[in-house]
């Protein structure tokens, strides 16, 4: 079965936290709907029952650089190419709006996935404000 990736499709504020929980991530309910107000665009994949099964987004300042984050695929739908389709759709939208650079941070076990999607590995760091 083929699944369609839609850019900017309406998402209820509890859907992404529920999907995050299904993949074993922290829900981060407090991030939604603010995330949708602040990110450049997002990709949504739904199954035949209209359940959210895939999600990802690119955020930034709408200049030449964007940051791809939270490529999530429901565990029951993994290994079907959905993650790659989400990344491809997000990169295509990045081209359309004129982003010249898109960065992503990933677990080293996912390096081959991102290389196949056209990302080059590079060093980096993370800064977090103390809470």
C-alpha cells in the first residue's frame, strides 16, 4: 500500500504527542500547538483510517537555513519507506520556499538512512538553556 505525504495538513494538537509516545519518545504535549505556529512547514502521513502514522517538520527563521526534526513513523508502519518519503517531501518543500541549507541531528544508528536522503555527516553540538 502507498501512503501520501502531505505538507501542512491539519493536525490536532494531541496527535503528534500520541505518535511520539507510540515510538517510545516523550510526549511533549506542551510543545503543541506552538510548534505549528513556529515551524516553517511540516509533513503528515495518515493511514486509511485517517490515523496519523508519520510526521516530520522543518523549522527556522525562514531565511536560507532550516532544521529538520522529529521524523516519526508509527511502529506498525516502519520499513515501508514512509520515513524516506517524509524526508523527501520536506526537502522538496525546502527547495520551493528557498531554503539553501537543511540540517538534521540524528542517532548514529540512523546515519545510513540520512545519507540515502542526501545528507552529509558533520560535526555539531547542542546547547540547552538550563531549566
